[in-house]
C-alpha cells in the first residue's frame, strides 16, 4: 500500500468519526491515488490533481469540479503534516452547470416497463431482487444506499414499517409502508430463501448471497434502461436516484389535487424522506412544471381567501 493510500485511509477515518459517510468520496479518492501511483507521484500537486479531475475529457464541468473538490479536501488535510502538498485553488475548475441534477420523473408506465424487464433477467434470484428493489424505491423514495443497507431484521412485518439506520447524515428513521409493499417484500424474502442463497444479514442479496454493491446494481440497471428504451430516449439518462425525485413529486401532486395544506404537511414528507433541511424537500416544487403550476395556483387561492377574509 502506498503512502497516499494510507493517507486516504486516515483522512476518511477521521472524517467518518465526525459523522460523514463519504461513500462517493472514498471511491473517487481511491481512483485518484491509483492514478497518482501509476504516474509515480507520492505528493499531491495542483498539476496531477487537475489532470485527474478532468477525466474523462467528455465529462461535464460539474463532474470535473466535483472531482477536484474531493482532492482539495484531502490535500488540505495532508498539507498540515506535509508542506510540500499543494492545495488546488478553489476556483480552478468552477462549476458552470446547475448544482442540481435535472431529475427524470418516472411515469407509472416507465416503472411497469422496468419491473417487467427485471423479470426477464436470466438468474431467478437476480430477477426477483431487481424487480423488488425497483418497486421499493418507486413507492418509498428511499435512497439506493438505504435500500442496499436494509437488513432482514430491519423489516417490521407486523407493523408494516422499515427501520432505516445510520443514513446519509448519520440519522435513523422508521418508514411506514403500504400493506401491498409488505406483501411484495415478504414474497421476495420467501423466494430468496427458497433459492438457497448463503445466509446473509442483508435483505437484498446478489446471486452469491452477498449484500448488493454499486458495481452490481448500476450495470444491471442500465441494462434494464436499455431494454425498455429509456436509456436512449432521454437525456440526461434516468438514474436510480430519480425514483426518489419521482416519489416526492407524485406525493406533492397528490396533496395539491386533494386540496391538502401542503405547507403544513411538508415536514412530514421531509421526515419520511430523511431530509435534514426542509429546503431539500421544497426544491421538489420546481422539479415538474405541473407541480410548479399547482403550487402557484394554491398560493394564489390562499392569498385570495386571505384578502376576502380581511375585507369581511
């Protein structure tokens, strides 16, 4: 193991002890150190950080900026003990793209197509796993990392709720789900166990009985997107995280159409989704033109009611 690899491990351990997850950062830093080692470089310089950050060449400015930002964090940490370490300037690769990724909002037909495609996967266990995983993401808005981390013991079958533990921000929460969702999860659990995979604490498992990994999930999901035509018909390409966006938007649309006091109910949605900052939930108001129009109409009607009340 190189000196830079050891430094990354120490840096990540320190930040994780402060409550940060750093899953994406860990993957990127491992890739950066491999790049530096291959070039025979043991001390971070602005030049090597910039070369690595701007890969691949066809990447977006937002992607480049994120990669450089990850290296900057490591470099700032190392500079305290190694003055030769160079910290790339913060504005070296400004992000000229929107901070928020434009979400793809899955329709009910899209979801049904993906579920049908999942059922055609060659392995019976793989087919059952991806059908149930996609179904769960679409009806709960869970983060993919939360679904991957779900254990068998985290499902309260009697009360119909999921225990989501140690999430993105170090929080835990209970997520109530519809009885039909519990039925689907129970059906998957029974089929998974009938197929005789090796015992595992994980609820969702790979064909080897291990907990799902990103390297297992993403290639299979892109295969399903290609099979349904979604990968080629839309840009940017739909993501697993977009199930979360779709769930939130559909929930808000339903509330507006039912005449629910959305402002009063927004904290409930924030809690359900595991948002630390309610502003993260309010962002969904701008995710769909139809939702934005309904929000504007709701505000207009509320102001009209207030004006009529004041006049009377």
